[in-house]
């Protein structure tokens, strides 16, 4: 009986017409691998545009005055920013938001900066309050970098080395009201 079934299957396969080599490939529902997923879906408030300023004080003096503290989860909007030690300035104002989440004791920072025209810059990093405090990037930037911060109430000050590798950016954020 098995032989009969096997012979029937072979005969049926032989009766199939050959594949058309000029036919288009079958449609697929998978996403192409060249599509890059965004790091996060944080939405900066376009009404809160900020332009970085040049820091008039020494970077070390400002960073020493930041005392750390518990960073509360929530979405923070940039209210002011300064560059120091040769960090590049932004060409135009940007709306910047930082979403802080906590899960299982791990704190994650999701950053998004949207210029008035152009693509939104995004990064995601795990935050360890140290010492030393560190951001370990998982998307948008690479590696780990020491940071200085201060969290007081609804305000968060954060000093991060610039992505260019030159200088630092001093961010002042305020938590969005619920």
C-alpha cells in the first residue's frame, strides 16, 4: 500500500507544469530587513523650541554642582541647554523630550530632539546612577558614557558628552504635567 501511495505522489508531482521563470516572485508579508526601527516613540512638544547657548562658565564647575538624586519616571521637556568645551551648536532651535521609565529596577532614558524642519534625532539608553552615573546606549548612539545629573522635584539637569566626541551638552528639563 505504501508503494502505491508513493508512486501516486511521484506521478502527481511529474504532472505539475514547470515554474515560469519570468513570473514575478510571490508576494510576502514580511518587512524588508533594510527598514530601521526608530529607537522610541517619544513626542517632543513642538511648541517648546529651545536653542542651545554657549556655556560661559567652565564645564567642570557646573558639573561639580550637580548632586544626583532619584530620577522620577515621566516625560520631561527641555527648557534650556548649553554647550561647553567645543561641543557643536545646533543650527536651529529644537523641541526636545526625555521619557524616563523604570521597570524591575532598571531606568531607561528615551530621548527625542525635533528641529523645526528635518528628521527627529532619537536615542535610548539605560541609566545607572553610579557612582559614576552612566548612560549605556542601546539605540541611536553606541557605547557607554559617564554623565552628571541632578534631580530635584519636577526638574532634571543632565550633562552628557556630545555625540560628536567633543565637549558636553548641559540640559535643563522640566517634567510635563499629567
